[in-house]
C-alpha cells in the first residue's frame, strides 16, 4: 500500500505539472488541433497531452523496473515508448493505417518474445494470434474512444483503478503499481481535459494508454480461480472500448464505409445525437465502465457457472445495445468527420 501511495502521488504530481508545459510547447511544435467543419471544437487546441501522460508513467515504471522481470519490464517500456512515439509522429505529420498496424504488431511481438502473451490454448501459434489481436484491439479501442473531452482519459483511469484493485487482491503488487501509475497519470491529465478541454491527449497518449492497459490485462493472474473463468476479467474491464470499436466497425461495414476513416458514429456521438450533452454522454459511459468493473471483480472469485452467467448476460446486453444504437434515431444526426483525422483522435 505504501508503494501504491508513493507511485500515485509522484505520478499525479508529474502529470499535473507536465501537462501545462506540454500545452505551452504545442504551438511551437506544430501540434495544434485546428478547428474545421469536420471537427467539434471552435478554437485551436493543443494535442500533445499524451506526452505528459507517457513521461509520468515511464518515470514511475523506470523507478519500479529493478523489481520487475527485466526482459518483460523492458519489453513493456520499449513497446509502449515506440507506440507513443509513433502516435506523436501521427499527430504531427500523419501516418498511414498500414504503418500504424505494423508498428503495433511489432510491439506485440516484442511482448510475446519476453513471455507476455495470452496463454488460453495449448497451441503456441494460436496464443500468439490471440495476443497480437488483444493488444492491437485494445490499443486502437482507447484511441477510438478519444472523441470527446475527458472520455478516453476517464475510461482508462477507471480500467487502471480496477486493475490495481485486482492486483492488490491477488498479490501482484508490481503490476498493480504500474496500474496505479496509469491511474494517476490519467487523473492528472483529466484536470485539463474535462469539458471544456484545454488540451487533447492525441494519438501519443491514447495509443500508449491502450497498449499499457492491454499488457496489464495479459499480466493479471488469479491464483484462487481457474483460467477458464478468469480470462473474462480483463475483457469485462475493457468492455467499453471493445464494444465501441466493434460497433463502429460493424456499423461502417454495414454502411459500406471504411472502418478506419473518421466519423461521428461512436457511442458518445450517438448519445449526444439523441439529446444528451457531451458531459452527460461521457458520464454515462463512465457509469457503464464502473458497472463492468464491478462485474469483473465478481468474476475473479466466481464459479464456472456464475462466471459464464455474468459473461453471457453482458454479451446479451452488448447485443441489445448494438441493436439499439444502430436504430434510425441514433443514426439520423450522425455525420462523417471528427475532431481530427482518422489516425489522430477519432477513427
């Protein structure tokens, strides 16, 4: 607990202090999100907050590094740094979809090479595919969620808080400390990113958070239960980015729109389209994340029957939500375009 408190306090101070510095430097670095007909905000907004998040978490990770398995620790740090740097380049100059996917696959392979992978099956090739898919899907899922003030940062903070809690229960204090660092960095950033935001995190932050949270999800262990049940835990915690990304991909394919293009057709946009304010939409999504986290905590100690009953209920609720959000009243006011390019905040 002392380690948790020290990490939380240190990273929070760093994030609170570094974010305004990044905001001040953004105009000089060409990292301003300019308003346009395709975007929501009316004035230029810095989109370099992810650098502050990255630096705050990495400082904590390096401080904790001597206690980690060096190879695994190094792979997470190097992979996350590469993902964040790639996002920064995308924020400044733009990167193609294929280039970003190649970078994410390489980062996932680096983790796999050091023993950080999903071990659900007896087949190594299948475990590799699942691991790469999980890391890529969650990494991009958080980036997809970065479409309204405070949304990606808040969802990441909630997920990190639940991961830290479950790590404490299972005795994984070092992985828990990394989760606490992510939580503190997100909270420090949210001071400036809640509506109306004075800074955006950009790809450098959203991709970084997604990759680290995905890696933490793989590292979670629950010695008091069987893996046949506990594989659902990180899926539930990350349920909202998984649902949003899946809904957007299926919806765009159904409407014959490339999934990687920008669009105002995410869950948050649909909630606003039917009358919610942006703040209400974000808070509603927060509430869903809290409920999913509670269910995930329950599943850590659930029997096989209980665990799959919860998983089945959530799956049915997701199917209903998908059907409901695809109804005409949710689609009528949606339009293509977002705050940034597809590769930036709002794929």
